[in-house]
């Protein structure tokens, strides 16, 4: 299987995840990199009419996760830890998270991600540690 095939299978797996029916994100996976786009909805707002930090976390974690997963072609990786820094609010438009791998060992991957608004302003950033599991990438989990 080519690297490109692996990236497309990861994208299909992501789109098929039940949680994404609610958030309706878009995903693009490449070599050690991934981009997640989420259109802001009022459903995401906290009491002060801006997107709740949980949506920031989802976008940042997903982007870093799929950047890490792009380098692991046999098993699922899981988020072991994620450090998040919220910088500014957003209440409209589209959020774009860009993830990139920083470091890789046999058993884990360290990746970072940055979240931007439509004007390119940095909203948040984070780093995550992702570890290999024993769960094979198979069609049964949406990897097809």
C-alpha cells in the first residue's frame, strides 16, 4: 500500500467516526501532517457567545493525532497526553487546525498543532504524545 493510500484511509476513518456527525469537520492527511477544518456553529458556544474550549481541543488533538497516525501504518495510535494553550476567542467563520510531527520513536510520536481563525490569527496551540496500540488498522474500524 502506498503512503497516499494510507492517508486516504485515515481520512475515511475520521469522517466515519460518530462524533464527527455533530462537528462536521473536514480532514486532510499528509506525511507527518494533517489539517482539520471546523465551521463555527452557535451550538459550540459557551455562555459568553464564543466557541467552548472543548471544540478547540478536538480540532487541535485531531490535527496532531492524524499527523502522528500518518507515520504509523499498521496499528492505531492513541492520545497519551495533550497540552493545550487557549489564546483568543472565536465566534464565527471557520477554524483551521494544522498538525505536524515533531519527534518519533518506535513506540510513540510527539506532534504539535496550531488553531487559526479565517483571518489567520492564532487561536490556540498544543502538543500531544501519541502511542502505538495493539489494535490493527482494519476495515472493521473504518480504515478502508
